[in-house]
């Protein structure tokens, strides 16, 4: 699990996300999925902050938002990616960074 958390941290840095997103993502990956209520209770962070960070994580593709029924009500649970999916995300981010560097090199060289 430690290796997976290190890989997750690399992905978060490559995607330009911050420490708040990293903390929430690590928690979701450790628990194999969490609701906003779970995150709010366990991390002692405001609901607004959690939603803001989760929105960034979902847009970046680090976590997946899945509708679920909790206590008879519709809620969303945020799930981690599989190791293969996370590796693919990192490859894509690296390809994008390398593509940008090639563009800069071709303009300056």
C-alpha cells in the first residue's frame, strides 16, 4: 500500500493538485472509497472544502464519483482508480508534459 500511496502522490503532483487534494485522495485510496460524510467526520474538514477538493480530484481523473444508496438515500461515493488506471493516468500526464517541453524546444532551438 505504501508504494501505491507514493505513486498517487506522483500523479497528484504531475496534475498540479495541492496538499488538500492529496490528503483526501490518500484517504479515499486507503479506505477503498468514501462518502463526503465519511471524509468530513474522519478528516475534520469542512464539507465545502471537501467538495472543492473532490471536484478537482474527479476532474483530474484521480478518483471516480459513483452514485450509491446510503441509508435509503441517494449519495455519491468516491472510489480510487485501479493501479493500472492510475499508471495510465500518470503516463498521459507525462506525455502531455513531454509534449509541452518539445514544443518549447522547437520554438527556442
